[in-house]
């Protein structure tokens, strides 16, 4: 049973390791335009990381019309991924793909 699903717009692609899931999110989906600052970032994990590393929760809530449950859910996803993922491996895989 794969442990990680993509989840972008209901995408149910599933992966055994989190690095593959992030590579899929980055290569398999449209880029996401940050609603706070307009930066184009890969959707999925990188979009979440951008939102919470670069902006405050208040900015996120305002720009995305989100509630605190949505913030907590994303913070939980980010924490789970960062506990598990070898992000250097992700970056290496992304560098190698076209
Ligand atoms: Zn997907
Ligand atoms: Zn931004």
C-alpha cells in the first residue's frame, strides 16, 4: 500500500516514497502562482513550503481565503514530509529530469 498520495486537485497518484511523490507533483502538474506574492512555484509540497516559509499565516489566510483548519492541515503535511523526505534527493532527481 503506497504511503504517499499526490492530492493536487484530487490527483490520486500514489507512491511508496515521499521523494517520488514530490518529483511527481513538480513535473506532473501545472506550476502554482503564489496568491500572496505572485511567484511561480511547483505545486504540492514546494507550494506549501513557499507559502509558510515566505509568508505569515495571516497573509496565507487572507490571500487564499483559508481558515485555520486549512492552515493546520498544510502545516501537518509539511511537517510529515520534512520528517521523511531527503530533499537533496528530490533536488537531484529534478535536476536530472528534462
Ligand atoms: Zn498528481
Ligand atoms: Zn509567495
